[in-house]
C-alpha cells in the first residue's frame, strides 16, 4: 500500500464465509495512516496474508453490530497486545459494543497493555467522526434490520501549488506563501494586487470514498455519496431474490447500481455476497447493465481512490 488514498478488500462475503471469502472488512490507507472499516471474523488473518501492519491501525470503524462485521475485533486486539502494542486504539461504533467488550474482557480475564477508546456514534444523523489535515470521516445513516451506518472518507481541499516563475518574480515572504497556497491573492509593497490565478496552478481534485454496507435500497443516502470517486455498495443478492433482499433489509446488485447511477458516482464496487453465489458473475452482470463502471470486490484487491 504505497498510494496516498487507497482501499484494500480483506473480506467480501456476507454473513456466512466461503472457503475463499471472508466476512466484511476493508483497510483504507490515507497518507500513510490505516483505517479499518468493519472487522469481520478473520480480519487479522487477512492483514497477515496481505502483509499489512496491524500496528499502523489507530482507528477502527464498525458499521453495525451484526456478527459478520465485528467478530474479528477480540482476536485482532489480542494479537496487537501479544505483539507488544502500547499505543491506544480508537473504535467508532454504537454503544452496544461496550457491553460486548466488557463481557469479553471480564469473562476471559483479559487486560490489554494499551487503551481501547470506544467512541459512540449517532444512530440517526450523519456526524463527523474523525478529521486530520488530510481527510474527514463521517457517517452515512443506512436502513438495515438493526442500526447501521456507512462511512464517507473525504480528502480535504488541497493547497494550491505555487508557480516557480511567480516565486522568482515576486519573491513572496513565508507568510505570503502560506496565504497564496490557501487561495489568497498577493498584495505587493506598492499596494497593487496579483490575483491568485496568476501565481498558482490548480490543485489536484479532492477524492472521496463511500463505504455502504448493510442496507436495503435506500435513496436517502444519495446526497451523502453524490459524485464520489468510488462507492462500495453491498450487493447481497441477484435480482430474482429481490423479495428476499427486501425482507432481510439487504440490496440486490441491480439496486446497488441504481444508487450508483442516481448518485452520479465515478465507480462502483460491489460486495457482501450471499454464500449461494460461488461465482459472482451474475451479480456483476446485473449491476453493469445499469451502471457499466462496476467491478467486484475480491479478497486482496487494492483500489486507488
Ligand atoms: Zn452483513
Ligand atoms: Zn447486517
């Protein structure tokens, strides 16, 4: 993982794993930092397999408390402890994880040598969970059989790059350079103004990744994911099981594609496949009929956002 902003799929299965597919988990890398999205059973095995360092993970985001999205936590945290971790870790999820973790810690007489902070997220409205100078991570409220949030990871506006010719011509001070890089104009000593456009090159566009699992077809998410560079949307079933998708509050591949189309996203990655699809071609085909720029998540796949 060397790119500035990328995601690696660790698990693409829904509740029941197969011999090749693990329950949901993805590792997002942003400017050298790792963020884990969901932590299904076996996440630590997948991190090992793809040579992704456990200790670089400081934040874990759990979409909801169905077993296939968080049961990997006790194992992962225990291994971090065995590997000598002392650095605290932050978990963003719903309050009920506290019950589970308390039960686990007490019943197994476990004490970690690092602090685990559980940050409780809202079940109803979108909130910002984390930000640093590069990115912002917020929730996308979803519609599932229990409270569930997706996550939106957005790059912050990048600074303008100064043209070398402008640097030479005007020799701005350090403060003036900061001002210009943030989009300001340059005021010369005689009071005349050099507009920013003359001094800088347009910064590269900011990127965004939306992680949407588990949910039924739910158009209310569209304003949150509008225009993102990559949308991951669950696609548990094919279209002939549309009724089953509805009753279990999941989506079909076609519904995932309809959301992608309506939200005008650039690319769609589907996953959270039901165990009945040994081969996911049918899901891919049905999605691509609606939204051609669709591809399947598979274990170990790394995608640059
Ligand atoms: Zn699930
Ligand atoms: Zn679920």
